[in-house]
């Protein structure tokens, strides 16, 4: 049956005003299934679509059934969003849809109800397994939803009844019923992140050569190389005969390409504004692999760093060749955020205050979890700043060291972020910071030509013989930078 122009217009009108129609229908609230794990099986979807003129469908959207009907023989339509009553039990599907009988020209719309019943049997189950989180990468949080559903096979045809007394049979129906669901949400405190970084820098082998500066932008994996040259022609007071240029690489380059040796084309302009070009060659002549670690109270980061010298040269626009002395590194990082640790417990250590300072000789280890959160004396190296207003020393303990020449104190081996400050007492007994005696993070040598950051502290100062120095050692910023603290001292006579 083909819809008349008036009937097609009525269908369009109904679609546009569906929200108003639905709002005026009076019926029982649609049945909502219990989708929790272990609940009774419930209908997930059911469709009968013999052709565009005989189309019925309903599906579960969250906890609401949504469906539509376009049944031309009865001029009955139910747009998506109309209320449905859905039941599934004992092998029978029952759907009740509220809709409208489309009028003939000049007649009003009339509300109506369609009821579908069908005998069904369940086929083999299918399992849908969805979720986010893989246990590694950005996070090891996991959110998993498991659905076990069975396809429905209609035994015979589905039976339709309309409240105007009409009945019909429809074939081509399919559906599914969910027999089990399971949700799993895992939010462990530990999160794992991985990243890679790289860097490089260059200088001319002979200072004072035509090459003024070589700069490699390593902010991204693909590097950009820039080069500046300058020559005063031996007359520094006469600028008229000066020459020079500024170049930038035409293409980017990666460290992997440099490992095998590469040649870069550079283009730019000279001091007179004329276009010029140059060529740079680079090769990684050897590398050292070194492990590194950052240990904080709530996270750790372990890195494998490959570093070594680069060899190369630059041929500028005038054909002059300048040898380069370069260095490069690449690093693979793995960071584990453990989240909040156990709250600090235990008795306060005897050296929790300056008055209880313990004499430090050699190496000492003690538990700081029972120490006071806020430091009695502000560490000059942990002053708050705009981006980190809570930057401060926390859970500090105190030691006393007798001066004996150059003295070094470090917290290497401590597994949380630490800071050190050194003081002397003035005539009134007030503690005065020793100049350059504090330290937060120590840059330690890692490989030839390379240093790496540590979160442990190291302070070296000139200690006057016989003078007593008070050493404050503790955590930094985070309230959870406490635990087993290791402190060592070395002086001129040890």
C-alpha cells in the first residue's frame, strides 16, 4: 500500500510533534528490567521488519525501552520515544506500544495501542565483553562489562492486535534476551605510565670558528636543527665586512636516523637577506646504557638512558667545513603512581626537634613516620612558589655534626623525596642557615657527559673545625614523604 500525499504529510507532522504526543498518552509506566548480575533474563531487543511498510522494533537503552512502529495497513505509527511495556517470560515475548492511527484527510489523529505476542525459543548464547583499561600504559584501572545474551527464534509468526479490533501476523522477527550481566570496576591506587624522551646539543670543536651556534630542538621526537654563523673578517670594529647567516633544517630528523648517520639540508638567509643553504652531517659514534630512578613517597620512576657523543660537521654557504662536538641521549621511562600510602604512625623519634639532635657519624637510618608533619624550621631550599604553594619541608628530623673541613651529607638510598638544610646557632641560640648548605634534588653524574636528577638530597659545605652544625633532614611537599630515612656524612678527616 502506498501512502497518499496527505498521509505522508501526517506522518511527517507526527514525527515532528512526537514529544507532545507521548506526553499526553495515559498508560501504565513501561516495565523496566532488573539488569543487575544474577537477575532474571530480560529482553534486550526485538525487531520485525518484513519491509518498510511493516516495521516494528524495540530495544533497551540503559534502563528504558525505546521503540518505533510503522504499520501501514492499519495506518498505525509509534515514533521512537513513545512508552513501551515489554515482558519476557516462559518463552513468550509481549510488547505493548502506544501510538497514533494516522487520519484520512480532514480527520483528527486518534491515539491507539498495538500489542505484539510471539512464542520464541532461545538459541546458543553469545558473550559480549567490553571495557576500558588494559592494566598498563596510561593506567591499570579496569572497567569491564560482561553480557551473556541468547538470540531468539520466533516459533511461527508474531501476532499483532490493535485496539481498533484489527489483527495481523508478521514474520521476519528476531530478538535477543540477556541471561546474565556482570560489571567489574577496579580502581587500584597504583597507576602505570610510560614515556620516552630524547635530547641533543652541539658546539664547534674549535671555539672562535665561523660557526657561532648550533641548536637542536628536541621538544618532540622529530628534531629541528638551527645553525647560525658569523665572521668579523678579523676587523671587529668594522661591521661593513662582517658576514654570517641563520639556517634551519629543511626536514626534521630523529635520533634513530642519526644512529645510522644522516645528512641534513639547511636553508636560511644571510646578513644581507639573501637566501643561503648549508649541509650538516651527524652520526652517533657510540653509546652508554645507564639505569636511573626517581623515588618519591607516592610514586617511582625508573628509566633506561642511552647516551653518547655525536660526531659531525657543517658545510656552510661559502663551502667552509666546521667540525662539531655533539652529545645525544634517549630515555625510556616507566612511572608507577602508588597513590596515598598508610597514614603516619608510631612514636616520634627522639630527634624530632632541634633540641633532640642526634650526633651523626657515618651512616644512620631511622623511621620518620612518627615525626611532626610541619617542620620546626623552614628549609631555605623548599620555599613555596606560585606553581607549588605547598612546597615545604615535612616530617623532619635533626642531627648534629662537628665541623672538620669540607663536609658532605646525603640521603642516597632513601625511598622518598628528601631535602637537607644545615644551620649554625648564633649567640642567642637561634638557628642560622649555612650559605649554600641546603639542597632538595641532587643532580648526580650518570654517564660521561650526562647528569641525572634524583629526588634524594646532597649538601656539601665548608665546616669550620670544631663548630657544631645542625642538620635538618626530611620529606618534601607531600605529606606522605616519610618512612625509612637514610642519612650519611663524610668530612675532611673521614
